[in-house]
């Protein structure tokens, strides 16, 4: 199951790399990519765990770059 | 953005005032500098504090706050303010640059249709392409973008495919033509039946591919990410050591002096320049290539393309048009046109590609009443009576069977020998034509320092040799079965250096195993062919083999830019670190090594984006 989100306000490329790494380590995530240029986050994960993963991802994003808003695309 | 600018200007003015006045009273002096510092830097400090409570130490804001507040403590008020000021200027410029490059990337990918005109009875309803279903009838007016893949049921027009192929020549479409989403309808109104949902349509697939290409990271990107993870903690650690150890060890060393040097370390410790500019270059290269009808499925493939040493081609459909045509007529007893006529008649019942090409060359209608007693001899040819003459047309084996001596068969291509009333009448050579740009393709590859160009083909030796010679290829292998092609590829792997890469170019339909085995599998003529897009690492949307050289050039340019950025940013940072440790560089230098370098690196990676025509 693949889900795409938009990261509005993403300004720091290093932060994008950190987000990618942290979200990728979440349980149940097969693959996570943050594209700094298109400001898109793609999470590939098991479907039943997805709601929890999205919630956790949102927290990670907020922690790393507080001004970023995660929007479902 | 505007607020930031006002703060920069206001803070700058106050700083200038403070520097000009040089107040005698130390408290008043400090007060003015503090005012300008607060104007410029309050939110950076605020963010730093907030982030610490969130458990996020070592972010940029924190480092800058420590560095500037530290400067105040060692008595360097002007520098404390100035570093913050320049940090802000740099950040503003950097976000402007990132913004601009995001916009140009968005422009590059601005092929997404906004709406579809769906026909409900007599009414046209503007609908989101996502909501259109297969079988719906859509109308595309002149100037509009084709929203979904479909088939024309009414009207004819010209379409501009340049957004997908990079090719500026418009294509003609009429009733029955396939419509590809993303193209622009130039002239007439066309009505079409939708054949694929939006998410499965060409335009979505291409956008998806380009956007996700950066998830397959190149080695240089992986290096940067790994490097960035260690760089900041290491530099910060060094800064702490630098502030504490020398004053304790060296006799007479002042704490303030070494703290000042350590502050410079903190300013330089952000790896931003690298982390922004490398992926930006790759993204730019991939985006620029896609504009030219070359889809590269990942940064890793772009990197591999730049290291290509051997390029292996499939022949039919890749270097040649894949359409058989009469190339040469050699008649012995009659005019050439008569020989062609007799042969075309004799072969007229067959649908074999060879017969079709004969009929095409003859170009007049076949009058069936002139033919009788047609006898097909599988594996040999055909016999028929045409205008009362007994015509036999076929390969050399047929002539041998009839006991008629004929010319040798190393004529390059497929040869149809013809006998009339049991005496030899001549032969017709039918061959696949080379594509117009095939010779240019090979020449440009050589110019791009490709060490070997090789052709693999299932065709016979003479046809292969002729094509290889005309093209100037280094090597060819003929008479190959599909399985043999993989084996030949394996052999070729031994001829490249360890770092070099091997690319295979085919039509993506019947050479999937070879495409998969090559370091870089390139499929040609990808426009409208899902199979080719699936199977390959790089897809050339048009039928032009010369695009391969373009792809390699884009790759080399992109890699070059990425390398320049890496060396430049790392070089400046390391130099400034060393100089500040020795006490030779001021905080001003450190600010340059941080934001200045980032801005320059980002501007440099713009060049990769600027690849429009190659």
C-alpha cells in the first residue's frame, strides 16, 4: 500500500533527509521517501498499520521542522 | 519573506549606526548592538529554544544562536550581529533559490491536464480527469491538452507531442487513432472514447516516473546523506574540544580567543549546501531529460549512464526502421519494372512481410485474373502462373531445387531469386532500412567517449555486416536467437572496466531478458508502449537512437555539476575549518562557508535544470 503526502513549507533539505530516515524506521514501513524538490512524502507500508504510521510520521515531521504541514495528496 | 526583508534592513541600519557611533559608554554600546541583534535574530533564538524542548538539539537555529551569543560573550558585538544578519540574508536567498528551482521543476512537469470535457448527451461537462471513467466520451478542443488516453471517434487534427517526446513535429490524427494524454490538440475539435483511467494514462505514468525517480538514489546522493549524518556532530564535537582543550594546555592562551575560533566551527557545521544541491542537480538532469523525451527512472541510472563504456544495440526496430523495403532489383532478361511486377504478382497471395514489401514497391493494384496455379512451398518460396508464364520466386534453396544456377547470396538482406519459365531472371534484395539518425547516433556516441558500440541481431550474417559497416559499429553478432543475446551480453561484460557500465538498447518488447541483464536497459519508442516503460531503466519516447547520446551527455553534465558542488562545498568548509582553528579566519568567513556556499551550489545546480535542448 502506497500513500503520498504533500509537505507544505518544507525548506530544509537536511531535515527532509532526516524525516525520510526516521519515517523509514517506523514499524511496518517498507519504504519511505521524502522528495525535497517536489515536497512529497511517499510511504509504502502494510495497509492495516497505515493509520498508526501516518500519525507517527506526522509527529516526526512536526518534530524535525515545526512549520511543515502534512497534507494528504 | 517580506517580513524577513524588513528585519534584515532594520537590523542592518541599527548595526551600521552602532558601528559608526562607536559609543564611549560600554553599556550603551552593548545596548544598541543588542537592539539590532534582537531585531534580526529573535526568532532564530526563539526557534532554537523551542526545538530544544522538542528534544531536537544541534539544529541550525541552535548552532547559530550559540555562535552569535557566544560572540557577544567574547566581546565581539558587531560580529555577533553580523553573523546573524548574514545567516538571515543567506537563508532568504536560499529559500528564494529553492523556490525558483521548485517552480522550474513544476514547469518542466506541467503536462498534467486540469480538466476533461465529458459529453453527457449534448452537454459538455468540465470534469476532473480523475473522475472520468473508461468508455466515457470526451471532447478536446483546439489548444487543449488531451486529458486521458483514448481513441478518436470523430474529427481529425494535429497534435503536439513535444511535452512527451521533445519532438516538435506535430502528429496527424484521424478517426481510429490512439490519443495519448499529455499531448496538445493543435487544430480541430476531436471527440474520443476514453480507454484508460487517469491514473493509468500516459501522462500520469510519466509524471509518476519522473517524480519518483529520485527515490532510487545515486551513489553520490547516498554518500552525501551518510556524510551529513556524521558531519554535524563531528564538527560540533571538535568545536567543544577546541574551546576547552587549548586554553588548558597552551600556556597563556585566552579562553575568549579559542571560544571565538570554536564559534566559527559551529557556524560551518551545517551540511546544507551539499544536502540541497546534489539532489537538486540530479532532479534537474532527470527533469531536463524528460523534457527531451528521455525518461530516466532513477538517479542511479543517470549516474550509470555517465559511466557507460559499451553500448549494445538490437538491430531491427532500434537501428533500423523495422520495415522491409525493396532495396535493389537486378534483372537479367527483362526491364527491372517487369521483374518486380511478375514477382509481386507471384507473391500476391501471401501476407509474409517480404511479399508485402514487394507489393508496396510495385505500388499498383493486383489484378487477380492474371494469376493462376499458385503453389506455396514453405521454406522455399512460391510458384505461380502469371500472364501464362511460370514464375518461381524464393530463396536460393528454391533455385537449387529447380536446378537453376543463381548469383551468390552475400548481398546483404533478404534476397528473392526469380526464375521465369525455368530460366533465371534475376533477384530482388529486400532489406530493412537504417533509421535516418542511426549513423549520427553512433558518431555522437563515439564523440561522447563510448569505447565500444555493438550490434546484436537475429538477422543473417550478410545483412548484419552491411548494416554494421554503414553505421561504423565496432562489432556485431548475427544469427542470434533471443537466448543467445543474453550470452553475448555476458561476454561483453568482460570487456569493460570495473567501474564502466554497459547499456543495451532495444524496443522493449521481445528483449526483456537482455534489458534486465544490462546495467542500463534502454527501451526505444516508449510512447504509448506500457511494456517498454515497465521493462526498461531508461525509456526513449521517440524512435530516434541518437537520443541515447543525448541521454549520456545530460548524465555527464549532471554528474559534473554534482561533483563540482561536492568538491567546492567540502573544500571551502574544510579550508575555513582549518583556518579558523589556526585563528586565521573570522566568523565572517564561517558565514560565507555556510550560507554563501549553499547559495553558490544551488545556483550551480540550476545549470542542470537548464538543459532544454541537447
